[in-house]
């Protein structure tokens, strides 16, 4: 893990030198700037984790810089204001503009170090909380007690201890992203960020900006590689990456640095990359669709997530997990599967894997009634009966007890989820099937809570 990087901005050489020396003795990486102009450039070039900023400087004051940086992505780095002429009004203004704290000169070095550590800890916790909020209700590890899943977890834990890049393969819906997150959480980088990029969801024109970042008019957009600095970058469906971006990614991995779009200098990065695909990547290499050098760079440790049909013994546990999941997190009623229904589900081939099982449980809870889920209901779901027919055939009247708008939304959600499985998450294909323009389709899915990139299970 890379030590935190601190930028010290002060026009007094003695103070810069003293603070720099103290911080370096504590193990921090330190950059310095003597005025606002240098501070702007260092923030663009070096991406500090924290800024110590003097108020009074020859070219521009610290409050003006804070106003410039407010709302900027780089404001994610906490700023501690330093001043020898501070007033209560100045301190209040600095805090209002986003400063973490205000220190008066002459500096107490003990208080300085304590404030720096608190600011860095607070910044780290905010990042972790953001990540946890996104995945608070998701499983934290691949589910199942079968020999197959126990072996997968053991392999993941062994891989987690290294810095090697990982290529995760597996069918749609098996849980590739969940495995990547599990490896990260068991690695020495677990305190760092886990950043995801769904390659299939971005255009070739936007890929470079999303991955490597951009500099425009003195402002910086951090790409995913920089956002993952000190942690892990997970590239989902990496085979869909265009060849030009593949070449730039290979260069970035080799040099451990990126050049932002519109930028001139290389920015160092400390990132572990994990990639995944549901496609045959070796076939893509053979056909010239995927660079051979990048394939070998990513495929240091290959891991394959098994399809659900290869660990059918875990189906009862998965069914029980998702029954509780939807009851606790979406307020759907508590139900249980009958023995006959479970037996039938163990025999199902599950082309959509765990994602299909999760969706099936949700559909049965939404449309069904009664404490027990019977074989009849399961058979209609697996047979692909229309939603209305399914409700009638299995006595699920709950769909007809609600207002028309709610019933329509219920049908639309089930319709989109069904065709997302059928198209394996291909939005272009789904738009053609649904007869909708892509932008309208995205809005519809967002309104209904349908996540086209849901590979977290």
C-alpha cells in the first residue's frame, strides 16, 4: 500500500521545510508549493490525499483556492487551513467552504499530526461508507456449502494474499463481481477503494476518459485507474473494450502510470487490476479482437466461477437466503418453498445461474400468496408463462388487488428482467426487443429499479 500523499502550501520556506520534514519522518509522502499557482499544478499532477493550505500567499489567498476547488472532484482530498492571522470569521468561512479544520500559527506539531491523521481517517471512512451503502444488502462472499464453492472460496483467499492480477471467467449471473469484491476484502488492499467499471456500458469514445481521466481548463476528472489508487480496479466484461483503449491500458499497467486525456505528464498509480468476462477471451485473442499482450498481463491468475448447475446442492441454501433477503430488504412477505418445489428447482439447469434464481424468488414473492410456495407456482415460473396467466394458474391474486399503475409497473419490471436475462444484459439488443429508444429504456429501468449491470450475486 502506498503511503498517504500530503501537499504543503505555504509561502514561508522555513515553515514548508519544517512541516515537510516532520511529515516525512512520520512516513508520509510530501509535496510542497510556495503559492497558489504551484498548488493548483501539484494537485493536478500529484493527486494528494490531503492538503495543508496557508491563508495568506503572494498571488492568491487560501480562501479563494477553496472556492475554486469547491465541487471539484479533487476536493475529495481534505484541506486543513493554516494561518498566523486567523479570525473566527475566517475559520467559519473556511469550514463553510469545505475545509476539514483550521490551525493557527505558530503550529503545534503534535496537534498538526493529530489533525492530519484524523482527516485522513475521516476521508477513508467516508469512502468505505459510500462503498458499503452501495452493497449493504448484497452477499459478502460466494454462497454455498458444496465442495465446489468451498474450493472456490479457498482459491479466492489464497489469491487475495498476492498482488497478482486476476482474470475471472464464468457464465452470466454466476457472481463474478461478488468474487472480485471478496478477493479485495481479504487482501492487504482492503482499506483502499474497490472501483468498478462496466466496460460494456461505455462507448469507445468515452472509454479513455472513464479509464484514464481528463484535464480540461485546469480542472481534472479522475479516471477509474486513479480513483482505485491504493486499492483495486475491477473491469467487468473486459473483452468488450475497444483495441485502442486496450493498448493504452496495457501501457498503463506496464508503466504503473497514466496520462490523462488532454494532459501531458504521467501520473503514478498503485492499483491491483481484476478483470472478468463471460465470453471466450482466448477466442477473442485468436480472432484479433483482444490484444494478446493485454490478455497475458491480465491473466496472471485465472479463476473460473462455476455455473449453478455444477453445485445444485447449494440451491436450498440460496433459496432460503433470498427469501430472507427480499423479506428483510424489500418488505416482501415471508414464504417458504415446499419440498416438491425445491426438488424441482434442484433439477433445473439454471441458464441464468444465481441471478436467475434471485429473480425467480423475487417474482414468486411479489405475485404469490400463502405461506408455502408450491410446485405449481414454480412450474409456471420456469415454463415462462405470462405474468397474468401465472397469477391465475397458481391462485396469486395479489397482482390484481393493486391499482392499475402499480400492476403495470410490476409487469414492466418482470418483462425487462426477463429480457435482460435473455439478452445477457445487452442493452442494445433489449432496446430492439422492447421497441424502445436506448435513452428512454435507461430512464424506464431506473424508474422501475431494474439494474442492467447487476452482477453482484
